[in-house]
């Protein structure tokens, strides 16, 4: 019990770092393990761990605002998050045993809704942080990667319904189950506005989705960097004011009467 308590305390203190590590591991699974056999199982487990870690980070203890309202909001987040997570996790299990085009589409939709909710909740938590810490930095990086993951799933939905939406030629033996690493690559190039041009959107829906991702990535960086800088400046200003006030009081008490 004592060990469990210590592990829980460590996780609570570094939960955003744990989430970031699980996201990076999930992105690295397919290149490291491949798309078939154990690679598909490890990827499914990594994706589930990302969701579990993300849901466990939906805490309001470091947020600015009325305590009762924040706690009520946290409860709503947890209820909605688990309600969305259950069908998504079930899809991962079914995909391992009964893969199919229809299940790919249903899974991409369920995971897109779930991760969009998690990402939006994380953004709201980040914008109401009290101070900038290492956990805050980890959270901001995790959100950036989660944005790329959300658009990855959106591209998979578009491609599954309309394969002509992208200039993408699948190699022999590659099917819809192997789309994730391809569209992760495309999504991150759009999010970072690199745009190598080897995969291009061809239909109106895919083009608008790619443009929206690029704009979102730029606005996210501008807004979040400005927010973190302002928090840091405010913290330093408050610290200097407190130190000056303490020095003034100390000086006034030391004067002879």
C-alpha cells in the first residue's frame, strides 16, 4: 500500500510528463515495430495508454478560478471522457480480431471525437494555469502533438470515405489498417507548415482540412507562447514586489524608535 501511494504521488506530480512520453512512444511504435503482428498489438496498447494518461491529467488543482466550479467541471470532463473512451477502446480490441474497412472508419471517427475532446480540455486547462512549470511545458508539447493526432484521424476518415481525396498510392499489401503512420507524417508536416509535397490533398474537403490544420498550428504556437511568457513575467513581477515589500517592512522595523 505504501509503494502504491508513493507511485500515485509520483504520477500526480509528473502526470503531464507521463502523457508526453506515452504520446511520443505511440508515434514511434509503427516505425519501430511495423504494421503487422506484434506491431499492431503494441500500437493499440500504446493508443489506449495515451487516452488513459490523458484522462488522468484532467485535473483542475493548478487552474485559476472558483474552486467549486472547477471541481464540477472536472467531474463533467471525466464522465464525458470515459463515455467516449469506452467505444474507442472496444474498437481497438475488435480491430485486432475482425479488421475491416467499416471498422476502420468507425474507429477513426470514435477516436477523432475522443481525442478532440481530450485536446480541447487540455487546452482549457493550459490557458488557466497559475504558473509556468516543467509540467506546464510538457502539457503544451503534448497538446501540440495531440492536435496532429486529431487531424491524422480526420484525414483517415476522409480517405476511407473518398480515397481520391489524396495523391496517395498504397504499396501492394498495404490497406486501410496501415494508414496511421502515413497520415501522421502528412498531418505533422501540415501542422508545422513544412509541406514536402509528396502527399497532396485533391478534393475540397481534404484541402480545407489541411489548411485548417496549418492555421491552427500557427495560432496555437503564437497564443500559447504569449500565454506562457505573460505567466512567467507576472510570476517574476509578483516575486520582485513581494521581495521589495518584505525588504521595506524589514527596514521599517529595524529603525530605532
